[in-house]
């Protein structure tokens, strides 16, 4: 009985080599997959941050004249925002756009233009240990991580206002999930080929050792 149990766990030299190669491939593939997935969200967040900054700068450049006039034409500002958002690639990942004056009072906001008129923009407590800076929003009843980029509107007499653009970690996670599925599928395919090669080379080396 004891000999039968030992025989169940005893492998030939070919099998041992194949198992070693397979284990090495699985470990290396798993490690690569882990680091790829870990960095994927940071890459997407940074891409959104760069794209958001470009959008904010584009709006800031186009509303200089409107913010320098008195009174400010909020309809013209809304048209500028709509024009920038409709141009180029899809920008559904943007959570909000707010235009404030030099004192940070909201002139117009993408979420609710009329209700936000002349309301004071109370800047949340930003965490700056990441770039872009972020804060936690609880307005929906759930904790949501929101990143914000700000671009100044430069008038003839200095800073005429600011463009605030926010995007959510939820948008980052949604895109990352799609990318992660592709990464995992690619790794699994590569792993399958790797295991076949491991078995082949294990048998090849074992065959040479018999001479």
C-alpha cells in the first residue's frame, strides 16, 4: 500500500522538467499580469488628467473675451463649453465643468447652469499626494473619488476666472476593467503556448539526458 502511494507521487525525469518549466512560466506570467493591471489604472488616470487639462485650457482660451465683459453672458459661455465637448473624441468621462470668476464664484456649471448662477464655489479639501489632485464627493450618497484640473482664464488685467474640470475614479475603473480583460485574455493565451513549449523542451532535455 505504501509503495502504491509513493508511486502516485513519483514523476519521471521528463515530467519533473516539464513541471519545473511550467511552474516558472506560470509564475512569470502571473507576475507580469499583476504589474500590468496595477499600472493600468495609473496610466488611464494620467491620460484622463492630460486630456482634461487640454480641454480646460481650450475652454479657458476661448472664454477670455466673455469673462472680461460685464455683465458676463452665461449663454455664450455655455455655447463655448458645448462646442469644445462636442469636438474631437468622446468626452463622456468628464464629470463636470465649472467656470468661476477671479473670486471663485461660480458663473456657470455644466451640471446645472441656472441654479449655479452666482453661487460661491467652495473648493473641497483636496488631497495633493497624487497628480491631478483629488477629493471625495458624497453628493450621490456614495463615496466617489473625483480628480480636478484647473486652468486659469487670463484677461488683459490679470486672472479673469478659472475653468474647473472634474473626472471620476469610476470612469477610470470602467475603462481599466475593459483593458484588464484584454490583458488577462492575452496572458492566458501566452500561458497556454508557454506550457506547451515547457512540455516540449522538458521532453527534449530529458531525451538528451538519456544518451
